C-alpha cells in the first residue's frame, strides 16, 4: 500500500438515455489494492465500469475521475487503455473476421505508438503472445480464430485475462468475470489475475457473489446500491452479505 | 434525352468502317442487333424494373467518341504495365481501351489446346469455332448487349480444349487511356470444352489524366460438361469511369463455375450476372464485393436460372458504403419447372458506414417446383458499435477499429476465391483500400 492515489472518483454521476444510474460515486484506489464492488442487480455496477472505460452509450452528468493525475473522462477509450486502464468485459464481444493475432498486434502497437515506441517485430510479438498465453493456459489454436467467435464461456474469460496480461494495465476492472465460469475455469482465471498483481497496479473486482473473492482476496469491499456506494468495509463485509443477502442493505437504505 | 440514338446513328453512318475493323463472324450479328435496338428504342433507365437506382441511359448519354477506325495509341501503355498480383504467375493479356495486346509471356507459354488471343483474330482464323459460341449465351433482345454487339470490333477469345486443364491463371488487364471522352465496347468469349479447367482474372484500370470513359462490356462464358471455370473481376478505375458489364454464363452437366466480382474504386458501375444452368449436378458460386466512398455508385444484378436437376448454387454479395456512395443489389434465383433437387442460396449483406451512404437491396426467389432447398436474405446495417468499443478499450484507435471491422466484413467474399495467391492479394488490396490508399497500383508501372 502507498499514499499515492491511482484512481480518485469524486461524486460521479452518469445516465443512459434519460435515466440516471450513477448518483454520486466516491471511490479511491491506491496501487497494490484490490477493491471489490458488490451489489444487487441494477445497482449500477456495470454502468460504473462502462463509464470508467468510456462507453459512449453512457453520459457523464457530473463529478470527476482522476487517474494517476490525469482527467480520465477527457480521454477517448483507446487513450484510457494506453494510460493503463483495462476493462475485462462481462460479455466479451465476438468480432467475426478479425483474428486474435491481428487484434492483439493492433492493440500492442497502438499502445507503443502512443508512447512513441516502434512497432514490435513479428518475432518479439509472437514471443510476447506465447509468454502471456501461458498465464491463463490459453490454447494456441485460438490465435488464428476470430476474436471470441465460437469461444466457450471459459475461453472468453481466459481470453480477457490474457489481453490484460499483454497490455499490463495499472488498473484492471473485472466486470463479473466469474459469471459463466465453472469452478476449474474460475481457478485458472483468478490464478491469472493473482499472478499479474504487483505492488504498483490495482484491481477492481465487480461481482454478485462472494465466491470469486475466495480466489481474489479484496482489501476493500464496497456495496453499490441505487447508484451510490452505501457501505464500505473489509473482506468480512462480503461474507456478511453472503450470509444475510442484499435485503438487509435495501432495508437500511429505504 | 435518348442516349441510344447517337450510337445507332454512328453505326449507320459508319457501317463499312465498323466491319472493316473487325471480322465477318462478328459483323454478321450487327444487323440483327441494330433491329433489336430499333425495336426496343432506348436504353434502360430508372423507370425500368431492375434498374431502379442506375440509369444506363444516363451512363451512355455523354458525347463519347468511339474508336471505330482503330487508331493506334500514342504511347505504349502495355509495355509499361507490371502485374500487381505477386506470387500469381499468370498468362497476361492487356486490353487498352478496346484493343487487345498479347504479351510475350502469353504468346510463348500457352500450352497445347489453349487459345488466348484477340477475338477478331480468332474470328478470322477459326470462324467456325467462334461462330458456334459468339452471341449465343448473350441475350440478343437486351438493349445493352445488343449495343455492345453492334459496336464491338474486337475483344478477347479464350478457348480451352476438351480435357485440357490449365494450371496457370489467365490475366486480362483492361486499361483506359484516352485524351478524349471515350466509349469502348469490349467483348470477352470464354469457352471451356468438356472436362477443361481454366481460371481468368480480369483487372480494370483507368490511367490518371484520362478523359471520361465508358466501358460497355459483354462477357460470354461456356462451361462444358464437367468443366471447371473461374472468373474473377477486380475493378480499380476512378471517378471518371463508367462501366456497364454484362456477364452471361452457360453451364453444362457436372460443371462448376466460380464468379467473383470486386469493385474497389470506380465512378458508376453496373454489373449484371446472367447464369444459365443447363445441365445436372452443377456447382455455381457467384459472389461480389463493393467498396464505396466519395460518390461512387455500384449496382450488381444477378439472375441465376436453374434449368436442370441437382444444381447447387451460392450467391453472396457484400457492400461497405462510406461517405456519399450508393449501392444497389438486385438478385434472383429461378428454379424452373422440372428442376428438382436444386439447392440455391443467396445472401446480400451491407454496411452503411456513414449517414449519407445509401443501399437498395432486392433479393428474389422464383420457384416453379417442389423438392428444392432455397433461401435468400438481405441485411443492411451499421458497423457494430459494441465491437468498436471493445476494440477501443484494448487501445485500438476508433478509425483503425472501423477499418478492421470493414475489412473483416469482406473476409467471406474473399474466401470464395479458389486461387490462393489471389485471395491473399485481394485481402491486401482491400486492406489498403480501406486505409484510403489507391488499392493495387503501388507496384504497377501503368501509372493508373
């Protein structure tokens, strides 16, 4: 842990179409930390991750987000990625006709161009792919396939963590990474996340269930309800939620 | 304004010159074509069914010159041309405006049983052979075709004898080069006798600095029993070029035909594919790709007629239209009475990449029979915003994501091409086209 602040979200508000979903989010993340955001369906968890990543379907109506000193909300999604933000999608998108190899090469070289570095040579690129694939035990055969097309649920999530490993983000947001995973796949995915953890980067885990937190240990647990963080605690809060359900939170916040 | 009259008048005033610049077998069909044109009275325009978005009359209306007297060209365009399709060793023939020019590689390397030469030359030297096929697949009562028959003096003749399997592809490069507005009536006759195999790649170019050009093109393809014919057409012309291309193919029993037409850059283009399946147990692949930007207009029209049992056909046409470009597709499958056990599919999928681009799509099925499997479908939509956002979150800039998605969209059309080096090359050309570069001309000395 350090005094340095990686992400500072202040009174963030956002709407989709005319409906306000985020109603003033405050959140501070420091390097080395793992934050879990939990909450019932429709509380705004996925909206928060979409807004941070820059999804144009959402409109920010107030507040600010500072990412290692940069005004995150002023950047297009690709520059947020270059600056070190990574979103692992709840539903990774299938892109027929674009091979995994071309997709990753475009991603890696776009980042290098952003930092005025030359494109990777073919050999170095393949070496990088090989190294990072091993982290999530991703099959080499997937490289020649179209992005996520025909991948099983587990392969899609492993592919997300693989991309995270390649891009080496400073802050990763894992949106419902456990959904659609069986217990073995969950272990592999969580193992990948833990391997990539350092004292310099941070992770936000968005989840419904406590289950994932057995594998990825959070330092902080936040409960999101009706667009606000209504409670923050340590790992024990997740267990309490597991035991009591969300009704208890709902009653408190009537 | 009736655009047809200027051409029929021109012919009537110059009959002798037209005939003198051609061969008797070709000349023989001109009076009949003139009669047909007089009977029809005009070229199709937007009031005609099947031409809703493209007026052939308007394409032919400008005051184009026709090189009836076969004047030769001021520069040797042909010798400066280099092929832009690496790894594809072809037998190359060049057509400058409406004049065929064989190359040394072509003349010296034709195997036994294969003829590739000027149509007028073939008609003079082997009149019986040319006469057996010339004008027999093309519809004499079609205005565009009749006009081509009336005025075309030369073209290309490709003949592959019985059982001859040609491994090397034949490449025809059409080049427009003219200092004055020019109409060229081009004619292609491809005959694959029983059991023969041939692949033809045709590339259309217009040299920079040329005046307005119009190509009137009629292609007749005959696939004999058990023959395998591939016909690939790539248009990379420019905004000053109009093209009215009509392809007529006839398939005998057991034959297979692959046709793929790509429009990468152009002005106004209308491509027609009239395919007649006459024999049983045939396979037909017909596909097309259209990439539009600025004010390009691309119209593809198909009629695939199954006149025999056990035919299998697939049609796939895809468009990506950007800026103010417009596209049209009208395609039909016709399964004739008595043609049982036919499988015929058609798909037209389009992406409008800008607010101003427009697409007109009209798929049709005509089935006069039971025991067939047929389907058709058409979709027109925008680029997938979800995919674009996903790519952006991985750091791929929006413009690049757009390009990658547009290119990916064309992947399955390119996959219909059987010649692997051509497939690779076309993939590359499409990539460059979407990157905004003139696609295939970097290595080409013709300076188009």
